[in-house]
C-alpha cells in the first residue's frame, strides 16, 4: 500500500470517527502528496457512508435491546403510558 492510498484511507477513517484534528492532519498530508480534491472528496464521502451505516446499525441494535424488556413484562401488545404499567 503506498502513502497516497494510506492517506486517503486515513481521511475516510477520520470522517467516520468524527475526528476533526485527525481529518485536518490527513488533509494537509494528502495535499503535500499531491492528492486531488476529487480523490479527497471521494474519501470523505466514503467515510460519511461508513458513519451513516454504523449509526443505522447502532440504532437498530440499541432498539432491539429495549424491546425484549417491554415484551417480558406481559402487559399487552404495546407498552402503556400509564405510570402503573410495568412497560411505562
């Protein structure tokens, strides 16, 4: 793997990790290596896609952790907003 590819991967990873100082560092390094704006934007877009995918997966996973608890209390098919309900 050459240095140019390493920096493009690092740019995508920085975006995905939401690390602004990392992104600034790797953008500077990419420019020193002569990497084009088009290539940099492609790496940024890839990092954004990874981040969105991870957030969607986490949303699904975290919701699945809550749903079994509501089902286990056997208060009906849908959780109640009543304070006396075990599913409130």
